């Protein structure tokens, strides 16, 4: 008898396949850091090849003589120049006349004549204005009459005292009276002169504030009077530049009244004090005004060419930043040495520097990235090629 049985199948446990997790952020940062370290090391080895060779005992002196020329770094060189640290400085100042006054009446009265007209030229002593002087002329005539009488009395007393008919005391009284009369005459003449206004110096008048027929009071403003033969311009110069300027130095200036012209002059005065608040000092220049084109009160742009010390000059390409400072590579024989510098001023494509450089020295301007102290170089272009 046959027994039928069901075929038994092997049951296996189904397990899910492991799924790979994406790399975390720290793994990515480790890869970037490693790449940066490798790049930094490569750059260091490339820029400091000479130092690395020296560290491992592979200095140029150990290279076979036949291969030394091949190890020299090719560079482009230039000569160190020399230039003065001249500084061009511009500032704005206000012009005023060489001499300027406001004419004022010395007395009160009626204006009988006035020669004022704007821009009219007068010589020193010319009559500009007169006031009615009738009372002053009478006062002068009276004072002169009293003087004549006092002098006659004095002469009579002097004759009488010689004969004994008069005393010395009366002579003294007569002499005193005569002296007083002289003073009264002088005062009357001054009062009469004050009725006439004269030009105090050679110059021109401004716009008059009175005319013939007006009545003026004592000390009233009449008109401005200026000596415009030259114009003085004053401005404030910073304290740091005072060592560069001196009296007599040539300057030039321009004014909006004549924008296409420059006027030459010189420094006429420098203040002896520095303003403690602004740290500036007043400087005055003088501009001749022979043509009469310049007017007091106008604005002027003054240009100063301030001289300075003489410094070595190097091309800007030769400068290399190192540890917060500047340096250049000077070629000595067939080797280079670093020279630390201080920048003084930029000038176009060259730079004025202060350091242990001498005009005529040869320096590297191209190829500085692979240089180190004592490294051999070979000039392939530029100076001494």
C-alpha cells in the first residue's frame, strides 16, 4: 500500500537587503578639509622650493656644476630710480585787497562835492568829498585874529619889561596867551581840513553811499577804498604740511571769475601759530593784479607744489607683501636678497619707498613668487639682460 505524502518545501526567511545610507555632513567636511590641506601643501612647496631644498640638504651648491644654470630662477629685473616726494596740494581761500579801508566822515554836515564813482582810480591825497565848511573857516579866521592880538600883547610886554614899566609876571601871562592862541589856530585848521576827505593811498573807490547834497553824520560810512594792485588770498594749511612751505614760494591760483586763466603769485606770510582745534595754520599768498581782473572778496583755488625729501623709486610690480609689510628682491650677483621697505607715496606706475635701497640697484619685478633668500636667479628680460 502506497502512502501519498505532500512534498515538503524548504521555507526560507526573507530578510530585506541593507540599504546604504548617504554620507553625513561630517564626511563631506573631512573630504573638503583634506583637499584644502593637499592644495595648501602643494602651494607651500611650490613657493618655498629653495627653503625645502635647504631643509633636506639639497642646496644649490650640491647640484652638479653642469646643472646649476638650469636651477636658476628666470626673472625680469629693473633698476631702482630716484625721485623727490613733491606733493601737489589744492585748497580754497578768500581774496582781499592789498590795502582796504572804509571811508568815514570825520564830521557832520552837508556834502558840497563828491567825486565817488565805482572803480574810479585816485592817487594818495586826491580830494574825494567835501562838506560845507563855512563855520570852520570863520572859526579859523577868529583863531588867527586872536593869535595876532596875543602876539602883539606879548611883544609890547617884552618892550615894557626892558624899561621897567612892566613886570616879568605880565610877560609870562602874555606868552601863555600867545601859546594858547597858537593851539586854537591849529585846532581850527584841523577842523577845516576834516571837512575835506582825501584818498589815503593809491586805489579805487567802491559804490558810494552818499552824493552831493546829502547830509552826513560824524563817522558815517561813505564808500570803500581799495588798493587792488595786488590781491591777498588767505587759506588754512594742515599742520603736517607746514614743513614743506616757506615765504617766497611760487604758487598759482584760479578764480571762478576767470575759469580759463591761472594767476601766478608767491607765499607772502605764514602764521606763527597753529589753531589747536583745527590743527591748521593761516597762510597768505600775494597775486599781482596789474590787469585789474581780480576782485577782493572772491574765492580762489590755490595750487601749491610742495617739495619734499628724495626717495628711491621702484615699479609697483616689484613690491611684495610679507608679514604685514612690504619688500622687494634685490639681485646681488646671481642671487637675490629680500629688502624690507616702507611705502612713502604712489606715483603713477612707480612707488616712492624708504628702506635699504640705493638708486641703481637691480631688483626683481617679475618672478618674485618662487624666490627665497640666497636663491640663484637668471635675468631673462629687463635691466642688465
